């Protein structure tokens, strides 16, 4: 195989028109973009036990193992499992060597996302732009080559100890990166389950310290040419106890969306304060996974023991809400029985639900989102949602 051959589009990526609907893409002139981004490449997690985390992501969340690196492949530092569901790719890494730098990271932060890697067409151009705008370049542009071709990548720092690897895979056809081998597992999905529960990453949310949200909004605007998409302040997202502020930045076509939260002062500690304390600093709070069938996804996940934030019954009987959401694709009773939230704006509506943290510390969690025209983030649900989170916080003694 020629190393110059372009990588074929993986067969399990959603087609462009489906992706447009799933994650709310908009038209964009990439030629004029100072920092063009093609999309999400991978989310890299550091966890305490990657062997078990990989099994959990397969058995509960329906991802499929497709590549691996570890002692058997010459990597004596850690094990890394590469898993995919449609356009969603996760890598979970866990230390094998007790002196691995992953141990130090995990000691401090617990399980979490360390790298939000983005696919770009021109790594060098992006790094030149990032450097000229004052970003910290953690890894200089370099090539990695094996029999499947060449990957070019570099990395810049973002909030906390999180980074963005910028990667160009256009000349690579291997299973993940040089050093990884193709691998599947013996796990067999239950018969009758859908092929996958979700198809794409919709957005990745960062929690940052009090007073730092605008700094990071400005970072994404200046360094990566992202644009402001939405903001939520004040009463939008305040409960009786606590408050937060949130602004959303997105790349030109909205394929990559980063909401950024900071705590706001309130009578009690906000969920963002709790996160910052237990993650020991800023980091990824939640990952929204776009699904074309949120009802089936919730049923499958719940059957596997995944817990969701409870939505009070009053949410569904509230006449104001009923009037606001109008007609959705399923009877409200179907949503009520699963605790799925609805929000509507001028463009359409969305269905969404939030898992409880999937880690021991009250830090990172998943959202499932099914968009029907709406380009929003569920603003109408924030209050009901935060009250649900506070009930959980109280049971942990952290409110
Ligand atoms: Fe979200």
C-alpha cells in the first residue's frame, strides 16, 4: 500500500447530511478560516483501570474496541484501548508501569479526559497561528510513520491539564496511530440491540475557575478562530442555591462546540465548585453524544445499569412546559417514563438526558442529545436540571 494513498472515510461514520442534522452543522467557508478544523479526532481519557474502563464502554455504552497498545505491543508504560461508536472515538489509557506519568496525573485528577484531539487539514498552519496568538505549544509538529502511512500532529495547551492534539490523518490508513495494533474484543452485544447507541460527539464542556470563563472564550476566539455561539448568565441558570455562567464557542461549521462554565457566587456551592474541588482544577465536565434514537439509547443504557439524573414528575405536567415544547416526535409520556428533557427554540427542538458521573469522583458525565433542528443546548432545562444535580450533590454532602 502506498503511504501517499489518502485515508478512506471510515464506513461507520455518519454521512454528511445525517451529521448535519445530528449535531446541527451550519455552512462555513473553510478557505477563509485562520485555523480550519475538520472535526473531532478522539477524546483521550486517563483512568485508573483501562482494562475495565474499555469493557464498561463496550458493554454499557455500546462502543466497539478497534485498536490497542500495551506491553504486548512493546508499550511497557501503559495500556491504551481505542473504542468507537460511529464518529465517536475514545482512547482509555491506564498505567502499567508504577512510575508512569499517567499515575501522577491520575493521583491528582482521577479518571478524566486529558486530550480533546481535533482533526485539522494543516497541522503546521494551525500551530503557526496558535503560536502567533500566544498559545502554549506542548508538542511541536512531527510525523509518525509505519507501514500504514504517516500521521502528522502537534499539541497545544488548553484549560487545566487538558490539551488539544491537532492531527492530520489524510496520509494514514492504520487502525489508530503508529504503535497501535488492530484489535477487537470477545464482548458480544445482546441480540436485538441497535448497532450503536450514538453516532457523533455534539459538544464537550469545560469547567474553569471563577473569573476565567471569558479568558478561555477569548482563547478559542483568538487562537482557533472560533465564534461565540450562545451564552447563559444570571437567572437562566441560577437556582435558589447556586449559579453558574456558561458561554459556548464553536468552529466555523459548528462541528466542534465548546461550552465553557464557571461558577457564579450563590448561597451554596455550585456543581462547578464541586467539580473543581474533586478534579483539582479545570477540566472536561461532560461530553454530549448525539443520537438518532434517544429512547432506545436510554433503554439500553438503563438496562446495563447506567444511572441518569432524575427529572421531577412535575417537569412533565407543568402546563407552561407542555405549551412551550409543542409537538415532538413521541408522546410526552414516553419521555416522562425515561426522564428525557425537551427544549424548543426558534429553529426546532431537542431531546436530552444526563447521566450521573461515570467516575468515582463527582466529575465527568455524559449527555445524550437528539436534535430536531434546534442548535441550542437545552437552556429551558437548565433550572430543572441544576436542581436535580443539587439533589445529588446534597446526598454526597457537597452542597
Ligand atoms: Fe451539554
